[in-house]
């Protein structure tokens, strides 16, 4: 549940340097068509990325996770199990009287590949598959939101400077001084309270939305900081000066001059932040304030499994390993994306 | 230096003040009503009024905030007389724990401190050591193994690694003790064995972080011009490595370590929850669950204070390490 | 208006295991018949609590065979005691420790056959009444003292009752107060702190206390055995802060109490065993440690190492995930305690919203007892309940009007039939639940079963902290919700009256089903007045049957308890009144 904090700041200088190099290529007049002199930065990056074997492999794994998440209903159909049926409770001989799987290794069998969840007796394999959906959906939504907030405030601070910069800078300082775990937890009931209409049934999207909002509120600062720094340096560059002299409006300068040059840090930061959001989301669920039943969720599964350490370790091992693999793939991909954008970086 | 410290300390106070306000506001926005909860099952409206009064909750939120703030300097007497007088520095009385907030915080802090310091020693030594080794042997097998292992370990989360470690080291093998906290003054051996599993898990994850960070900043330093110059002038690889690259990389490491330390000392909720340790993190979540407002504000402020202080310390230390940076 | 609430709710809040917070708590877990599944076949034994004489009330307590004095006993439990001030004590685990620190007018002593008997504790006998229970007179024993050696007087008893009226007393029992001063007793009397005295309790001399109630209460001597009516000395009363460190009248006094961490007790030198028929007080010291999850304590008791050999646990049960293992282990048998707890789980049907009896019957028939019980530990969690009274209550009679024991997994076909007859197919049921990981799962099981029976199921998660508040509102908008109930003393009165008396309906009152049936109300009035305990018991059983026939709610399980203790201890007994391990006879082997 570590939200991306200070640890990413050491990338600042590197990124500023590299983006400015790229920015030199895309001239002031035709930023939307940057490819007229040699290869576009995008293509360069893509080539470098393809040369990075680890990057490609992790990219494929991440893609596989996405595809599995999208195809979950199909997999469920082929596999013949769904995530809401209580197989263990419906049939005799699967769970003991106190709810433990009867079969060895957590009830793993040809029918239940990863075994059964103790208690309700749902199929662990299909729960995991559907759990990817929850994780990815929230992580992507949070990434999107934090990117929007971070970009808006970062550019505003960097470009406008003065009081705006000061204000945004202090807000960031304060938010970064918050003990983030306590605040994530304490904000959940507040946000949930704001969202839910009294005595209506709590729809399933509610806990989704609440988690997304809470993580976004406290997750945009590092991106904003980096973009502010980058914008500050870009602001002084010739092509921006030129645009100003020719009388371009601030909106035009921001959208046509600055933003195209900021895609690199934005993309890199978002890719790096994504696994952090995945783990933060799971952390909230692990503490019991995240996504609720019956939506399958990895963090909640791990929290449940921690109760069965001695008696049913299978229940922990599958979600645990899946989580590690998932985050690892995302981390590797993030590293590779950064390396591809930044040939100076070290690999 | 003095001017820097004064200026930053004032800034920190302002930040803490704002954080305390936000905390107050936020906790009043949480739907549960502490007075109602304290009132218990059989709660007549009249009694609720009395309780609200004795808890000071019948006053406006800004007034309550003022009571809290002034209490730190001059102490606070709760209305109604059911509660002992709270001497300055007063962080309030916990109506749930029936104890002074400050006493509880002091009581919990050693656990968090032990957890943090114990693992920090390990992850600093091993993290920096492995990171330097990897940077030194850049591209060789040792580097590749260290990098891969640290990548896997950073992708572990406490809530995955913690239960797995408990299973592997305690439940299935009985190799180590279940995590508990015994004060080092009472029983140093018990203190050590009781915290061993949490230390191992924390160290594993954090060592990986520091390995990666050390390696990357060392490698970066090694490509800097001044290092190249030194090499070209005939300085030996090892001296360059230690005298130049390490000094350059130390800045980053100190910065990140300072920030991490500040966060860790405020209490790690998931870690303490996973291992059932009663430090500040566990206190925070417990107070949240109990709607123990004064305790929650207290523990939040302690955590925020650590973060803010260590930010200043980091900047000061950074300046000492790197003479190019001037403090103004 | 109240009966002991099972701690499961207050406690089962957030994460499972991950936090130092959770897991169902009064979830008694034990093994009814040793079989792996199915309904418990063991016939439930009705309680046998008797009332003792003045002779029975004389100390010292009956000695345990082979017991010896001395040593330190350890207690490990998940939570610190939420209250130690007698006036605030209502929850069972608080009561259990309070027995070591505080004495009451009456109390329960163990008989060699394992049953319990009501005897005089501070009083020479169990009290006398000459007018059918309206006026009660108690005489204090000689030689009863506070921890500082001053004698405990009738004025102290009177003061202790008076201070339960004070506004800072929030969580104790309120029976005696309402009997003395009416339902709005705080308006009638605000406590002794402004110098006023309560006339309904008199202390004519240093040894005599007289209670004058507004109505007859023939079982008031049971009520005064509640630890909530323990004694507090005026000179030592620190009001709210008294809760952390009470002044002892019992065999032990507090040395140190670190909230949420530990509590250490040593002998109270001024306690005289010759005055006490209840407490054996073998150990010299008690060291109590909190914050130990059920998972950990089970692990520690099974391992039985070092100091854990001398450990027991008031409240921690065998963790559900260990039940199978504990059952299978013969070596653990001698130090396993099991039994029925006084708690019954109900799923209350909101009678103001579901008026059609056929729909209520359909709910009862469709309810998945087996599935929800399996989630909470199976047979060890409890026996399927078919009555509203627990088998531990005097007068309990077995009956099963809706064939729950035949189809504990629910009978969707029968329910469908009833719904069709009622022309209520697709009836919406708003199910309110305590938003914890475990209860989310239980809700899933209920959802599946009710939907199979043709209901439309709408789950409504409630915050655990405010769960009872939310379902306690008279105009709540939920149709079905869980509630646990346990008798405060083992007669039908506290088992049924607080929950089913229609005149008690109010926001926050315990009649969660909002049943207001004149027939039931008058049956309650009639039963209360019967002086003979056995006859009264029969009347309560008849009322129970009537409630079943009216399908007022869904009885779910009679909770059970399954717990372990260390091999170095003897005399650890299961306290059926509280459903916990009793400290009274424990000794170090």
C-alpha cells in the first residue's frame, strides 16, 4: 500500500534531460507531426523497447493478464465454473463441517484446478481470473485519474509559476507529509458516505468507485512534481519563447507546445505507478476497507488466506504468487519503458 | 545552516498545523458519531447530550480544534468532571482506552521503533552492499543475479511475504517464534526472537529496494564526466568507485532513506497488522475502527511529524554530504 | 431492555486475521458429537441452576481435588477488557475477570457435578423477600473488606447501586435501575455525585441493605449476581477513570494495567477466603496478555511451550481453521473445554415490514442454516436452533415447528409454495448485515438460498460500529438482520422478555423484530409473576412455542464454545453462564 512517494523523485533530472533532447526534434511548428526528420521519438522508443528482451517478455505477460481479464467470462465458460457459485457448499464431500477443503492441497483436482476457497467453497482458479479484472480496472482508472490531475496541476504550476506554483507546491508538500496509509483508510468511509444514497442497496460499483477516488486523491503528487520541473525547463526554451513572441495563447502553448513534449515523462510515470496502484488497492482490501463481496478481489483473498496458514496454505499460495508475478511483470515493463525512452539509463 | 533550520522548522510547523486541521475535518466527516458509540447500547437522548458535553463534542468543530491545539501548550480540563485533568503537553483523553493519548503513544512507540531500527540496520547494510557489488560487477553474473533477485523481492508485498514467511518459518516448521514485542530492557533475547520474523520480511523487501537504488545511482555516477576524468588520469578502479561514485550516490540514498525512515517511524499499518504487533500503525487502525477521535488525531500527528522532521534532516544532511548544495 | 450481547459484533470489524481486530467472537466452536458433519445428535441438556441456602453461602469455596496454592497463571486473549468498573460491565469477558476483583451481593458457585448454584457472596444468603419479590433484604457477612482493609458496609452497596444512575455509566446492565426508578430512571435520579441519595435503596444499619422495587421481581437475587452490580467504594471512586483500575473487594488487586497490552494482578491481603463461597483463588498472581488472535492462541495452546503451559484464555476460542485438527488430536482432549454458551443467534424478521405470516414462514423454511454455520465453524459453532430460548435456560423445551433439523440447508421448494400461496413471489427482502469479511460471505450464502426460494434479495452493508444502532431504529428499512442474544441470568425472563415484549419497542431497544403481539405481551406478564421457578420455566417454554408458531423470526444456532488451555493448569472449568473459561478454580499443577 505504498503509494508512490519520494522514491520516484530521483528520476527527475534524468527525465528532464532526456525529454529536452527529444523536444529538440519536434519543432515548434509541427509538434503534431513530429516525424519529418528521421524517426519519430515514438518509433525510436519502440525500436529500443523491442531490443530489450526482458521488456518484451514482461510486456507479453502484462498483455496476457489484460487479455485474461477481458476474456474472463469466456474462460469461465470453457472451464465450466463461475465465480459466484458455492461449489463446496452445494455438494457433499468437498468441504469439511468447519468449511475446510477435504481434498489434499486445498482441494486441488481436475475439477478445481487451484482448489476451493474454504468456507463458501468457490472455485479458486476462476476467482483469481476474475480478481485480475478488479485489480486492473481500478489500477487503470486510478492511473488515468491521477494522470489527469497530475498533468493539469503540474503543468499549471510549472507554466504559470508565481502564486499558482507556490500554492500547488505547498499542497503537494502537505499531501506528501500525510501518513498515507492512515489517510487512505480514514478517507474510505467518508467517500463511501458521500457516494451512497441512504438505504438504497449498495451497488457493486460503489466500493470500486470509492477505492478509485481515494487512491486518486492521494496518488497524483509525484507525477505533478515531475511535470512541474519539466515544464519549468521547457518554458525557457526557444520554441516556447518563439510561440509566445508570435502571440500564441497560453492554451495553445500548453496544448500544442508543452504537452507533446511531456508525453514521455507522463507515459513513463504512469507505467511505473500502475503496479503501485495495484498493490495499494490490494492493500486496502487486505485491511478490510476495499472492494466488497461478491466481487472477487486478490487483496481480500490474501487476507482470508492468512487465516488458514497452517491448515490450507494452497489458499494463500495461488493468490500470493499471482500477485507477485503480476506486480513483477508491471515493474519490469515500467523499467523497460523508461529505459526505452531514456537511452542514458542503466541496464 | 542555522537560518535554514529555523526557516524549515517554521515551514514544518505550518504544514503540521494544516495537517492537524485537515485531520480534524476529515475525522468529523466519518459517519460514525463517537459520542453515540461511547453512549453504548441503552442510550437515552438526555444521556447522549451529557456525553457530548463531557467529551467536548457539543462545541463547534473549530472550537474543538482550538481546545485540542491549546491543550498541547496549556493542558485541558474536560467539562463534566468525569475525566482526569490533562496536563500540558496534552494530546487529549481517549474515551475508548480510558487513558491519556500521549501515554498511549509513548507506550506504543518502542514497538514501532524496534521494528524500524532492527530492519533498517539490515536493509541498509545488505541493500547498499549488494547494490555496490552489482554496480561494481556491472553486466556480470553477480550483477544479473542481484538485480533479478531484488526485482522479484520488490514486487513482493508485506501482505504476501508476511503470511508466507509466517507459514514457512513458524507455522509449518516451528523454526522461529510467533512475532511478539518484549521490551529490550526486560528481555533482550525475547525482544530479538520476537521481532525476528517481521525483521526478516521487512528487510527482504527493503533490501531489494535499496539494492536497486544503490546500483542505479552508482552506475549513473560512474558515467559522470568527473569520474571519467579521474579514471583517465589513472586513478584505480576501486578508488574511483569508492571516492567519487559512492560519494555521489550517497546523496540519493540518504534522501530516500530519510524519507523512508520518517514514514516507517510513524507506524506501518499493514506490517503491524500482519504480525500482530502493537505499534503506532496498529494503534492508528484500531483507533479508526473504534472511532477514537483524539487517539487517531494523536497518532496521525506523530506520523506526520516524523515525516516532516525527516524531510528537514534529509535536506540538512544532503548539504553536508554535497558541498555544491547551499542551504539558504 | 437488555441482555448480554455477544461480543462478536462489537469486535468482528475489519479484516480477518490480518488485523488485530477480528473474527467472530462469541462464535463458540466446538464439536457437538465428534461427527464430521450434519446436525448435532447430542441431546442438549437443559440448565440446572439451583438456589442455595445460607449454609451454602458460607466460605470458603469447595476445594478442587489435588489443588495447591501459589504460582502465576497466564491468560492470553484477543482484546483488553473494555470495562473494569463494575457499573460499566456487561460483556461476558469483562464479567469473568471482574469476579477476581469485585464482589457482588450474590454469585454462582460450582458444584462438584459441574452445575452451578446461586449463593450469597457479600450477603449471608441469596436475599429474602416477603412480598413476592417487591422488597428484597440482604444482610452482609462479617469480615468482608476492601483492599485497604476497611470493611465493606451496606452504605457501600447502596452507593454502588446509586452510581449506576450516573451519566458516565453507559454500558452496564440497567435492570435494577429501571426496577427501582422506572424506565426513565436517569430523570428520576441522577446519581450520588451531587449529594442526593436514592430512597429506593436503604441501608438501615451497617449490615443491612433493602431494595424496594416498583413491581415484583422474584428473580432479583439472580439479577444482583451480575458483575454489573459489583461494589465500588465512595472514597476511591474516580468516575470514568475508575474503569481502568478498580479498587478491589475480591481476592486479587491490580498492580499494573497497560491498556490493550497487559493486566497484572496480585493477591489482595485483605480478602478473607472464609467469607467467600465462590472464589478459590489458588494462584498468587495473574498475568494477562492481550492482542493475541484466536489463530495465535490456538497455535500456542497446541504447542504448549514454556509459559503457555500455565496459560488459559477467557474468551479466545479454537480458531475455526484449527477445529478439524483439534478434534482429531487425542492428546488435546484432556485440556479441551466445550459446551453450549448462553447465546442464541437469530435472524430477526422485521415484523412491521413483513406482515404476512406466510412470507415469514417462507423465510424460515428457505434459510440456509447449514451453509451459514459452516462458514462460521460448523458443528463447533453451535447446534441448529429451533426455539428462541437457549437450552441453557431454565424451562427450555425442545420443538421444531418448521422442520429446520430435517432440512438445515433450507427448503426452497416449501418456501416457494408458501410464497405462491401468499401471492408474494419475488418479494423483496432487504438484508442488513455487518460489513465484515466473514459476514460478507455469510450474506452471499443467504443471498443464494433466498433467491433460490423466489425472493428478490437486496443486501445492505452496515458499518460494524453502528450496526446495532442501525437495526435498532424502529423505522429501519430492512427486512432481515442478524442479532445475537444471551440471557443475563438463566431464566426465561431475560431470554425472552427483552426481545419479544412489544411494549419495549423503541429506538435502540432489543425488540429488533418489532413484534408487538398482545397475546405475547400478556403471556410475558403472566409468566413473570409465577413464583415457582419450575412452573415459570414451563410458562416461558409455552411462550417460546407460541413465538415459533407465529413465525416471528428465524432462530439460527445455539452457540457453542470450544477452547483449549495449557497442560500445567488444573481446575479450568467452562462457565455456562458466560460461555467462557472460568478463573475461579484454576490452580498451577
